[in-house]
């Protein structure tokens, strides 16, 4: 093990700033890589059994992640430093890549999306509430004034910015794409906005119906794919917080917005983004967001906007806001470890720990970007 990791360490850090780390084998032996005498390692990988040993010496990113997920490996120290050097391990899995897309060919696009969304979002709502903000329960990025601002305040600012962006007033009708745990719908409905929220997840539908009934808010919850949703009366505005990643057919989505929105109406959107569409890790694509989901490609999206009845009003860089949000979620997840493992098991905790700290790492190292933007449908007087 020491020879395999040592050769890879020398190769990987030949043109990079070295990261000192240690490995403790299941036989109790300890190995150090790049650690100066008298200095502690940045992190230590604990090999807990033979399966963990085999995964680590494979130098395969997916095998290492699965070994951590299943308790064959553990990490002491700075897990973000380990995630920042994820390319230390290879990630070549063409069969897994093909398996991500083939089911949609025979299940149909929208039915496959329903199954894929359920994989992530149909965990018990109480699990997500252990790490989301306590005021809005919002599962997309907040907008921070400072790095140490409370997550709850950043989320309230985000809700207000979305309402300002679409320019609605009491009595206006807004369609929300992806209801989540009611963050936007509740915030808007309390200000007199008539909200219809569309969700694919059965658990989200249950939670939202109970929430709005208890608070006596006139929000309509519909469990349907947005591409299949129809309404006889056009909406005044549409809000999509973090669902564009699950709608990779930009042309079809923009056509749906145009069909559901009145002339002059606005669409608020935000999403995480990458420069290339299929560069997420195999672990992420298989165990976090399976199916057709993919980060936003802003340049590809804007090409479709140029051929749609929409104009782009503004776009903001939200990368650092998303980093701060994921960091806050990951810290809250770690703080709730005992409750989470007792109620839902260690594997779910570890899966989301990789996901949330890995996401924070991706935003912090600029591997992943994020944007929020506003579209306006061509006004009626321009159409005529």
C-alpha cells in the first residue's frame, strides 16, 4: 500500500502544492506522505478492514468513495483537503456513464426523471431539515452579505431577491418549478401571491400539503413533471430555484415556460453550473443525483434563449454564495451526526457528507460555478 500511494503521491504533486497526509492501515501500521517531521498531517485515512485496503490501493475514486460510504474507510482531520485532491484517484467508468442515460430511452424522459428525483428527494423530510436553514428550509444557495452571516438571513434575502426579480404584487399568479420544502411558496404566499408549486417527489408533495394546510396558505401543490404540466390560464411569473440542473433539455424547458407564461411575464432561475456537461464524478452521478441531471452550461443555455421568445434581463455569479451555503449545510450535517445515524443510518450520513463537503470543495476551488438570472417573455406590444 505504501509503495502504491507513494508513487502516486510523487506523480500527482510533481506540479502541484503538496498536501501532507497519513494513512493508518487495518493492521495498525501508519504511513506518511509529504509530512514534515514534527508536523501533523492535513488528514489521515483510516483503513478499517481488507475491503478498505483494496479500495485505497485501487486508486479508483468510485471504489474509495464506496468504501467510505460503507464504513471500510474513514477520515480524520480536514475532509475538504482530501476532496480537493479527488483527482489523485482515477474516475473512468464508461459503463456507469452509459447506464445513467440508457434507462430514459425505454422509460421515457419524464418517467425516468421522476425515478431519478425520487432517489435523492424522497428521503424523509425530517432528514433534510437536520441541515437546511431553520427559517425557510431552502435547498438552494442563499445570498450572503458577509462570509459569517447566518444562513437563515442569506435565505431570506434570496427569497426577497427572487420576488423583486419577477416584479409580482399581491394577487398575481406565480408558478414554482420544484416545491422542495416550501421555502419560496410560503414566503410568497404570506405576501399575498397566488402560488402553484410543481414537484416530482412524493415526500415533497406530502410535506407541502401538510405545511400549507397547517399554515392556512392558499398554495396549490401539483405532483407532475413541468414539461407535462398544463394550465388553462397563463401565469404572471415563474420561479425555478435549483431545478434547471434536472431539466437538461433547455429548448423544451424554455418552450414550456413560454407556453405557461403571459407575454411580459418574468422567470427567475438559479443553478449550479460547469463548463462541460458530463464532468461530475461517477459517485455523484450514480449515488447522489442519478439519471439525466447535469450542471447548467450557461453558454449552451443562452444559445437556446437567443432562439426563444425570452430576453435575458440579468445574470449574477453565485459561486461564492453556493460555497458558503454548502459549507453551512455540511457543518450542520456533521453537528447532527448522532441524530442522523441513529434515525437513518450511517450510510445516509456518509453519502450526504461526501455530497455536501464535496460540493463546498467544488465551489471553493472553482471547479463548479453557480448563477442566478432573470428572463422576460416578449411583451404583448412587441409581439404584435
